[in-house]
C-alpha cells in the first residue's frame, strides 16, 4: 500500500489551508546559516539533527544539540546560527498551556525555578517516536489545522506522563504564571512602545488600570518588567547583532550616545563598546 493520502480525501478543506506560520512545521538550515525573528507565539523547538547556537532574552550564544527541546517565549527577539547544519520541528502554541484537564502550567508554580538555565529538556524516546509519526504524516501531505491542534494536545499529555514536574518547570518557566488575552497582548506589543503610558494608551485603558492588570498577569509592575525587557534587548543587540551602538541608541529612544553609554554602565555593568569587544573575542556575533 502506498504511503500517501487517499485521492478521494478533500485536500482543499479549509482546515487544510496554508498558513503564513503553520502550527507545526519542520525547518532545515544548511551549513553556516544564521537567522533571526521576533516571535508572535510561544514556540517549542525539537532539535532533530545537528545543533545550533541561540540567543534570546538573557541567553547568549547557547548551544542546543540534537535531542533537545527548547522553549522560546512569545515576544522574544530570537537569533540563531549553525556551523554544521540543523533540522528541527517547531510547534507554535496559540492556546493556554494545559497538560491535561487536571494539570495546568500554573501547577508548576511551586517548583523551584532555575531561571539561570536555558529553558530546555531532553527528548525522551516516547516523544521521539511521537515526532517520527507526526513528521511522516506531514510528509504525506496531512496538514489539517484541527489535526495539528490535536497533536499538540497529545504531546502535552506525554509531557505530563513521562516527565517530572521539575523538568517541566525548567522548560516552561518563562511562561509559568503568564496567561490570558492581556498577557498575550503584552508579549506581542511591548517592543512597539517606549513607556508604560504609551502601552496603556495602546491597550485603551487608564494607566492605573493597566498597571493593575499587568501586576496580576506578570507579578511585577509594568515599569519594572519593561525595564528588564529593554535591558535584555539592548544587551542582545550589542552582543549578537551588527548594528552600530549609535543605531541601537537611536532605535531605543536615547537622546545621545553618552546617555546610552551611561544607561549600559548602570544596567549592564559596562559601556556598550566593552560589551561588544568581549562578544567579538568570544565569537558571539553573527555576520
């Protein structure tokens, strides 16, 4: 029997339509490739072959090898490079994360959060077998969105059954306690604004109401959270991109290069030129 979809199946079904960013896809990058993007959804990345070095948020030039699962939070500025080539499967999570009807992601709040470690965990054989079947169906032309949604739910059942809470907490800690439409709005739009006032206006609510919602969703004030994100983004752009320091300063709203330098010294512990020189010595930049 041929490994293909039945000719009589309605391949033109609207649930099988092509999306700009499908829920699940296999991505391949060749030798010495580098790429970057701003993520609009939280993504799970399953490294199938090869390895890559990734940079996002506070993580710089971290190596992710074959057999690893990596979580990339929505809204992050992600950059990666591979010397020998890499193949990975991406799952884009568009719904609230639940492992089963009795266990949600917030059940991991009590676990110890190792926030200094890259949010990743190994692929168990059961997950590898699950992915092999999924990839086979995709190669045969099965791209139904409803089917993909079901496969994502199935994966979370496997996570719940075959991984310890401590392992799940390490993978998912960037998004633990962050959920709902408001949090999703924040993660997708925070790089469009420079101040909390601008953010409240974009959200069409008062400053006090916005900050109240923000604290409920993220556990800290909007100002503190946005400052942390701004510092992480600036460090990423100095450390891992080819933008000039002046260009970064202008794009991030600084009035002058000296003002930008003072900001970096205060929040990053060094002038941008020193951070960049150290990155060059470490081989942390692409291009």
